């Protein structure tokens, strides 16, 4: 029996959450300190986030899908981990970390899964909205545009760009010669002819 199984045997959700929270951050730190040789610069951690998630996945057991309260709290832990690692949270990475098929989340959201209760649908919708909101905030607060992130946001979250503001069309006038200007205003041409307007 694994250490985790011993720690969680006959545990309630609060105790399970405490164990999961500890182990998730413990294994994230262990990966950074051992596999990454303690390199804690922001870019390096961001670039290795998927590997950190896989490392955690291989060291914690899959949580029981029947405990949506625990899964909801684990999403909060995942959100904290994402912030700590300087990345935007995604349902794909959350599912990967917990060894849950990402399509399961879609089924829960659409209430197509087993005896999908509203709690499952509401939880997944909340997680989706949090991920989307973090992405929107990141796009709004970043300097310049990140084309890849904008494109991904359109695909994953269904975001759309606002329509450009309508531009009033003004007829472009051809430049006038000096004699044409004088003619329109009325007066004399360079030759001394009087032109009436």
C-alpha cells in the first residue's frame, strides 16, 4: 500500500484535500529543485510547467470522480499552482494533473455523464469561466498583442474580437491648381483677368 493510500485511508474530503494540497506543491517543488536543478527563473518554470504537471500526476493517485467537492477544491489548488508557476490555468492541464480524461469535463458540463448532477455541471462551468477570465485579464494587461494567445483564446474560449468602429467615408478631393482656387473664390488670375465667382 502506498504512503498516500495509508494517509488517505478512511479520510474525509477535508483531510484528503490537505494531503493532495501538500503533495501537489511538494512534488512541484521537488521537480523544480531536482529535475530542473533548482533553476527558479520565471521563463524556465513556465517552459517546464507541462513537465511539472506530469511529474505531479505520476506521484499522486487519481482522485475519485464521485467527489465533486474534493475536485472543486483541487481546482483551487491547481489555480494556485498555475499562478506560482507563472502560467495561465487550463482545464486540459487540470485534467492531466488529476489523470481525468478532458472529455469527461465536457460531459459533466453538458450533463451527459452517468448521473451528472447539477453540481458537476456548475463546477466545470466555474472552472472554465475562471480559466477564461484569467486569459482575458492577461490579454488586456499585456503589452502589445500576443497573436498565438489571441488565436488560442478564440479557439478554446470562443472569444471574439470586437468589430472595428465604423469609419466615416469622406470623399477625397483632388488638389486644385492656383487658378482653380482663384476661380472658385472670385478674383484675378495671375494674368490679371477678373473672374467672377
